């Protein structure tokens, strides 16, 4: 491979990195599984998972573009604090591999493309939810809250909920109560999950002057909030059965929620960065597991 070819390949990898592909995958999974789950509740008899391949593909494309674009704008704005933290100092902008303005243009272009494509191929409600997700992540979380408010990740967590709601709306052309409640699971899960990471990286956030909960109140208080949040999340997730979800979902919610609560209780007993990192990794799959459970529940639907 020529030098120019290697440089082009390296640049592509860097643009993929600023797009935060792991977050993209998780959000696309929540959108697609919500889309599948909603086929059980769209008013059409015996229509579970009866969706158009093209509509599914377009949701994946629009959801991916919006998440990639919002993430790139986030890294553009955070460039002056990313170089202060070990965890983020090697990202493409602070390391000098990509120019900040190029990343901003890339992010804005993807966001505009995602909303435009959704408007012409999905429906107005799905488009609104995609745009709302971008707005919450870029404006509410990144620009307004992250560096100013200790509850930044709590309020900003709605950006993830919007992905699920966009998937639901793609099927139903609207946003009903159950679709909203399913999306709210992401909002409920985000703070305790991210606070575990914040305990692990507290010193770095402190150095960058970012008021994450453990920076302001310490590890012990943060561990209490994490555990309390878990205790709220479990009954909330179980309550969705009474709004229409089935037995398979209920079992997944109880088992996965209990496992997460156990690790968060252990964190309460050992509020230190090492165990917080372990809790972060163990409980990270919760969101994917429970949303896959929601999708499968609509296919094999059974209620007492």
C-alpha cells in the first residue's frame, strides 16, 4: 500500500473513532429492537416482526448517522478537556491526527443527513425523535450541562431514550405510552452505569474540572446513588409488564435487574475505583440484554 493509501486508511479509522462506534451499536440495537417490539402493539393482528426490510435498513442508517454525527460534535467541543485526561488524550483531535474543524463539519453533515433522510423515508414522529436525540446529546448534555451541573449525565441520558422511541415510532407512526416507557428504560439505566465509570476516572474528571457526581460528592455518596437508582430501576422495569409486555420480558427484566443490583450493592460495600470498574463492565450489557428481551417478547408473546 502506498503512503497516501496508508494515510487515507488511517484517517478513515480516526473518523470512525470520533463517531464512537460502540455507542452507535448500542443505540441502533435499542432502536431496532424497539421497532420490532412495536409490531406487537401497532394495532395489526398477528403482525409480530412483520416489517419492511427497507424500513429496517433505513432506521439503521438514520440512527447510525445521527449517533455518529452527535458523537463527533461532542468530541469537537470536548477537545480542550480530552487532552487533560489519560482516557481521552489519544483521541484523534487532541492527539492531532484530525483537525477539529474537519470533525465539526463531519459531525454536522451526518446529523443533517440523518434527519433529512428520516424525514423523507420514515415518518415525522421518528424524525422528531432522531432530531431530539441529537439535540439532547449535543446541546443539553455536551454544551449546557457536562461542565456545569453535577446531574449532567442524568438529564443528558434522555438522548439514548430517543433512539428507542425513534424505533418504536418507525413502526407505529406515533409515540404511545408504552413506547415512551420502553424508551425511558435507557434514561433510568444511564446514570448508574456511567457513574461507575466516573468513579473509576474521578481524578481525570477532576483535573478537567468536569463536575461528575464522584468529583463533587465522593465515591461513597455516588455508590449510594448508584444503588438507589438500581432499586428504582428494577420495579420500574417490572412495571412494564402491567403496561402490556409479556412474560419473557418480565423474566429477563427480573434476572438482569437483580444481577445489576447485586453488583451495585457490592459497590456500596466497596466504593473504590477498582470495583466500580468491575461493576461497570458487568452491568454494561444490561441495556442490550433487556432490549433484546423486549424484541423477543413480542415474537413469543405470552401473558398470565
